């Protein structure tokens, strides 16, 4: 096993913990780790992150769906609007250099603990 894999594996575990605890943010963290620690190119890291975080989200949602806590209609509408945004973002993405894309992702990531979920958790809610 390579040194990069040994470094990336525990970070992947921590990303999974943060995704499970906070319900979001895994993609930004995963892309950053995959590029800067695992050495993947930004396009491969983005695709890997999409698959890993998407599967984790589906698995996590299954129990909530069975318990009746998922609003399917609203979720589908949100997803359709998200697809439109994704297509627009992909068109823009093709025009940017891969290093510029990663720098923008890292710059756009909120500082740790600044999301509403983190604030609610820190307040004991």
C-alpha cells in the first residue's frame, strides 16, 4: 500500500464521520483530500467524490425513508432543479483550468464549524 493511500484512508474515514454527523460537506472535503493527499487529478477526484458521497447519502436516506421522514415529491423537485444547476456548472467547469477549479473549491469551503449544522451541534441542539 502506498504512502498516499495510508494518509488518505484515515482522512476518508473522518470525512465519512463528518458527513454522517453533519449531513453535508463531504464532497468538498473529499475532493480536496483526493487531489492534495491521494494525488488524483481534479476531474477524477470530483467523479470519485460524487460516487462515494452519493452512495453514502442513499444508504443514509434509506432508514429515514422507511421511517416516513423523507418528502419524496419535494426531494425530486429539488433534485431536478439541482440537475439544471449541475449542467450549468459543468458547462462553466469545462472552461476553467483544473488547478483553478480546485483552488475555487478550497476557497469556497466554509471554515470548519461555520455551517448551521455545526452551530446547532455546538449549542447542544
